[in-house]
C-alpha cells in the first residue's frame, strides 16, 4: 500500500495555556510609568523587614551580579492575556537570597519593591518556588532597560505583574499587604490557571484582613 511504513501526519497540538490566554511569539513591552535610568554606583539590592537577625542586608550591583548564577526555562503569563512559553531566564534564584538573608520564622509574605515605589506582594511559598528568579538575562543576553534591566523578578506560576521590573529589594512581612496593582483592583494572589485576574474574584482568605 502506498505510504506504508510512513509515519502518520498529524497537526502539531497547540500548547496548553491558562484559561483566557493566547500564545505570544514575541515579547511585548508592557509597564506602567517611565523606564528608570540605571546608575551602577547608586544601585543596591536590599533585604529588610522581618529578617531572622533583625538586620538589613544590602548588595551593590557588583556584589549582586557576583551571586551564584542560575538558569530556568519558564513561561510568562501576562494578565493582558498573552502567554510566552519556554523562555530561558538567567539570574539569581530567590532561594539564594532567602539563604543569604533568611526571614524570621513567622514571616508569611514578601513585598517586592522596585523603582518609583512600585511593589508586589507574594506569599513566602510563592517567592521561594523552585523557578522563581531575579532575572538579569533572557536567552543568554542581558535584559534591555525596557524589559527590566538590571533585575526583574520572574514568578512563572503567577501572572507576570507579580514579578516587577527594575527590582530594588524585598521586605519580609509577618502579615499580608497589597502591592501596587493589588491596591488598584487586581487579584491578591494572581494564579493564571485559576484565572485570578481581579480583586472582585477573591474568595475569603485570598487577601489580607481588613
């Protein structure tokens, strides 16, 4: 029979995406406000708040870039409904910062602080996730300023607003507080697989107590 022994032709199955998302081939630039100017001599990364030793820990740009470098392959799901799959990110794992500047035992949340006072709150378990990374590179290349250089947070299992660009530090917290977008109507948790986009979707226990 003609074609006998030949593999069947099948259309490539579309990738699995969170509900309401569409596949994005490129990497759009999305952010609120202007792109900050980077000055290496003034830049530092801080871990403060409820640290285990009650001290503030700081790294200059040179010191931060000298921390152990890791790569992860992870997706990015933007609340504006595009998903970018299988990107390679390089940088410093959040677990490295947790090891170098441990939180107090009763810390439950982290506030990630970025330029211009921008903030995003995360549960400590989300911040400590295996693929959570302070990214300095994508596909082996330094991030551009528009995409968050020198450091942006990648939290692949949550919507991308939970991973701010231009990160400057983290604050350990013993109770939850809403960050910038969470105060402006976005969901406190931001799980794309549960389509947690907006605060009106929150269930009891999803957000901080009033």
